C-alpha cells in the first residue's frame, strides 16, 4: 500500500524474474513492481506474480500514453490494500 510516482517506463519489457514473460507498456513504481499489460487475459483479476498490477494490453497502452503526456512528476500511483 502507498502512494508512488513512476520511476521508469518501458514500452517493451520482459520479466527477469518470471521466465521472460512479456510486460508491455510497463510503468515501474516501486523496486520491481509495475503496472503493465499482459497477454494472459484469461488470468486478469487473479494473482500471477509478485505484486504487479496487470492490465488488458489496450488499457495498459492507454495508461502508458496518459502518463507520458502528463509526466511522471504529475502522476500519482495509489495502491491500497483490500
């Protein structure tokens, strides 16, 4: 939980921790945690990694573009517990 700022953005990234899994439109916000797209759409809504926020690829691309346009300094990422 917490409030974060984007630390790094990668249009195309592959996980070093999870067997080279694709992480399109990654917005890294805390160590290895990121908001990113996934090709495994059927598993959206369930746990699949160490804590990343996974989105439908088109939603991830839209968010990525919005953050690029607004700038990291003007973007807050708020994660709250269940």
